[in-house]
C-alpha cells in the first residue's frame, strides 16, 4: 500500500533521471595543475540508482556538460541512459527522445535537477525534485519536491529512498 499519495512509487514511474553538476555532485569544478577536471560523486546516489533500477525503472543522466567523467560514472553504475551536451532546451528534447523510444509520456518520468538549465524539464515531468541548495527559480516550480540534502550530499538517494518507501 502506498504511504504518500504525493510521492511516486516505482509503479508510477518508468524512467528516473538526474542532472550531474549540482545534483550528483556539489557543483564545484575541480581542476588539477595540468588542467585535468575532477568531480566528486556520492556513492549513496549510485547505489540508489542501482536499487531503483532493480525494480524495473530505467535510470539515467541528462546533463548539459560533455565529459568523459560522466561517461565513466554512467558506465560504472550500468545506467540505461546518458544524454550529454543537452543545452538550451536540450534536456527536455533529450528526454522526449527517450520517452518516444520507451513508449512512455513525461508524466511517467521522475527528474532531479538544480539550476535554470533544468527548469523546462523539471516543469514538464510527472515527478520533479531538487536539492536543498537548488536555485530559487527551480524551487518555485509548482509541485516540486525540495529535498533536505544538498547537491552531492546524497540528495538523489534521498529522493529514491522516498520512492522506494512508497511501494
């Protein structure tokens, strides 16, 4: 029995997606002296994505960045989708492509993102969430779930745990 009618259960969503910078990471940009870029991911977010995937929900990343770091993270976690370089409305377009491929609607999608480049997608999906430190414009999206954790501090896992608890 569902515990919260305002939260999806794995039966309500077919696709769970997340942003990277500011959501899976703390939003910091780290560079070595040779110009190598680094990102710090929270392992709990990764485990949460895998737990949700085991329920039959497809999972993935949609980001405006295009880095090998994101490819490596998606590959390590065995994610179903990785859409990079999704800029200027490209996130919503990328998710519409995935939905068409899967034969689902945006109402069956859960997405977590933190900044203005996530706005259109967050406003369109059936289940939207953002980290506690998301920008004000995102926090003001009607019906968005504002999580208690900040980006990079297992906020994605917090959202997934809510979904899994609502089975």
